[in-house]
C-alpha cells in the first residue's frame, strides 16, 4: 500500500545509499574517486533553464544564505521534506535565506511538465523557489562534483559564497541556524564533513552485506548488519534500528524479541528520531503486516512520541498515530488525527473513510 512504500523510502533515505543489487562473492569496500567539491569550497555558479516558482537568483549575494536542494517528482523522501523546507524558508526568509529546489530530467521520467504540475498542486506546502536545471549542468556542478548519488541532497551556501553543508535537507537545521546568524566555523564544518564521508565509506560494506543477507533471506545476518550500522553512529543510522524491528517482527516472526527491541530502541537511541520511531510503530499497526499479535499500547506510545517530535506536521506520522488509536478502540480520536493527516496529504483519504464509516456504525 502507499503508506508502506513511502515509509520504506524514508527509512532507506536515513541509511547510506544502498548498492543497486546484492554483490556476488566476498564483500569489498567500494572504491570511489575523491569528490572535488566539498564543504569549505566556493559554491559553483547556477545554470537554470527556467525558474518555475519564486524570483530568479542571478548569483550568490554577499551576506545572504542559500540552500540549493536537488530533488525529483518521483522521490518520496523529497516530497516528504517539502513542508520542512517551507518552514525553514518562512523562519529565516527575513534574515536573508533563499531555498531553491533544483530539478532536472533523468532516466526515471522526471520532466519540467511534472515539476510544474507538482509545484501547482503543492501550493503553500512548497513555499520556496523552484528551478529547472539547464541540461543537468547545475546538477553535475554540485551533485556529481561532490560525489552525491542520492536525493534529496542539499548544499548550504554561506554569506561568503562558501559551501557550509552537504547532505540530507532534514539534517540541515543546526548548521543552517549557525550560518544564518554568521556564527559558523567553516573549518570545523569542513572537518566534520570529512569525518562524515569517512563514516559513510565504512558503512558501504555493511550496507552491501545487509542487502546480500536480505536477498538471501539470511535474517540473522541482516539483523547483525543493522546492529553494525547502528554501532557506527546511532544518530546517522537510526533508520537501521527500524529496519531491524521489521526483520524481527515480519521475517523472523519472533515478536517477543521484536517488541523488546522496539521498547529498548524507542526509549534509548531512537527517542529523538521521528522517522525511525514511525517506522517501528507503523510495522506494529500496518493492516497488511501479518503479525500474530500486536502490542497496540507500545505502538501508540511510540507513535505519540514520533508525532510530538513532528509537531503534527508530518502526514505519515499522523497516519500511523491514527491507526494506533483506531486499533486501540478510540475511533473518534482516530478520525480526528486522520483528518489532520489528510489535510497534509490527500492520498490518505482511504483510511479516513474507514474510520468515519466505523464511527457512523457506532452511532
């Protein structure tokens, strides 16, 4: 179902970029050329064929801050992050911030027509500048030069035209706040980016092993790979904790072990990671998940925490919370929360009708 597809995309986005297929033979680290563009470098010039929304940006003005984010219409995590980018634009717009979502033609069917249609459909949920690349020249100047293969990916440009951050836009907040205030240490940020790239390199072989084990249905090996990713950096690879729960609950079918892990992780390393928490909670309440028993109370607790972190602004998290209340038996509460979810994402109307029908039958 749609929710599961979007959720899987979000969890994958929280992990390092996976290889397209399980490798054959011994696992070896992937050898890649060193990126030529990194934090601390001057931001490349923009080459835009059409400004779809917002005022054109001729260049990076001194004293102003910019976020250049690369996205596509088929990218679930890109779409999920649009409200967040809109909030950041609203929060820092009067302090000189301009956020630009740059899109381009690709092998998966992204097109200017689809971008224009999505911008029109999203309206205020996409409240920042949107641009169409000139034959992928801007994409190459940033993404290819920086060795970035996955989207969404954001580049933060400071008041001196230097890149201060490269990575997922959902993790840009702390650095953006420093940069807008002019209190950032570019050398320290460059050192942190270098360490992050080193960590990503270590994670590549583990991610490949995770893919291999999952494809071979060697669930214990897959679970160990999740543990290895978490051990590298719980904050960066928290999504692996939710994937581990899915393996335990739906593949190994050891619910005692799965729920024990969910409780431990949600109260510890995941307590401030809304997407990973949502991943666990949804697996617990997903009507398509074949679970012999559901710990609805634990799911409700975890979903509630995820929504506290999201502050009622994430449709997928609200959808999970509504399902948990529905399974708990509070249909009125489920309807109330699902209406909030639908207001953010109209594709979630099916569940709302289910809850409203159930409420009507109760009279």
